[in-house]
C-alpha cells in the first residue's frame, strides 16, 4: 500500500510547476508553441511521436468513412505532423490551430507540399469553421483537442464541426482517455519525485491541466438531433518516445466517427 501512494509525493512539485501556466487558453497555447525549438524525432512536444505510427492505426477507419473527394480539416493541427500525413487521404488538407506560432511552424515544416495550408483560428468561436474548406462539405480530423477543453468549449467546437461536415463529410476524433487522476497520468508518462521527462515538464509549466475524453464525455456534447455516432472504440494515443527509459509513450484513448444531422426547424413562436 505504501508503494502505491508513493507516487503522490510528486503532487507539491506538480502544483508548483503548474502555477506558471497562463489561465487564458489561447495565450497559453501560443506561448507554448513560441518556445518550441525542435519537433519530430528530437521533439520537445509531449504528444509528438515523431512518426506516423498512430495515424497508420486509423488508416482503415478513415478509408471506410472519409469521402476521398472532400478536403480534410485538421483541427488542432499544432506543427502539422498529422496534416502532412493526412494529405494521402485528400486532395486538400487545411490545418487549423488556435496558436499563431503553431501555424507558423506548420507552414515552415510543410513548404514542399502544395495541397496543404494552415490557418490560425479559435474553433470554439461561433461559426468559426465557416468557409475554411470553401463552398464544399469537408471531412474533419481532430486528435487530442477535446480533452483539453471545458464542456462549454467542447460543445461550441462540436457545433462548428457539424456545420463544416455538412451532409457528405464525417468527423474522426481521437482523444486521450486515461481514466486516472492527474498524478496517475503524469506517473504513467514517467514522472516521479526525482525527475520529470522534459517534454512533460514543459507541458505542465506552460499549459492548462488536461482532462480525458471518452464515450461519456462525447454523449454530453453530441446532441442526438445534430449527430449520428457511426463508429467508436478504443484507441492508442502515442506521445513523445523520449519520455522515459521504460518507453511509457502510449496513452489509452478513444476514437469516434460522427455524421452530422440538420436539426429539425423549430416552430415559429406565436
């Protein structure tokens, strides 16, 4: 029993580190990306595996559900790693992120690709997705965004996605769904009282504390008059492989594929 509680000795350190994180979500993410020097195989980014292994795990799902003639909007694109990989599924990919510095890095790392563009936009703002993909419906790929938002912002984002996919598009989401508390989560990723892996410590210092997102959380922000759940299940979210010597670079996750509905028109009031 004593060994099970030993991990909680890190709690004061976590509290101390997290105090410096900006409270404003958009400011926090932009400052985080402003300080990133390296991505890919030597990445400083916690959720950057430096490979396309995770996306390959989604390939069959995307092939089943994404209309290949539609553009793909990668919501929460960060430095564009998934956007670049998604170019194989679509004639055009638009990466979107709330952080201007993330978008600038994504553009710089994607200069050789002519079917890829990036836009800085807060997708929780009303009608934020309007016109992003032009006059057509779009498929949406969103990975690791909903679990860092509060419920109100999750619902606002979902409504924007519904408007974006129209009749032909689909949403594919993949989210961290680690059901333990924050101490158990960081311990899973290699943190201890003695040391915290650098990518993890940077996220703790710079960003708001994340939550988790699974079927229960989706049900809250997916009104049945606006969405149809097409497929869902367990996923594996890959994080930075440089996290620790034990290689705890995978986090339990959840995926879902959604089809939008057009809500029935409300009756006019007398």
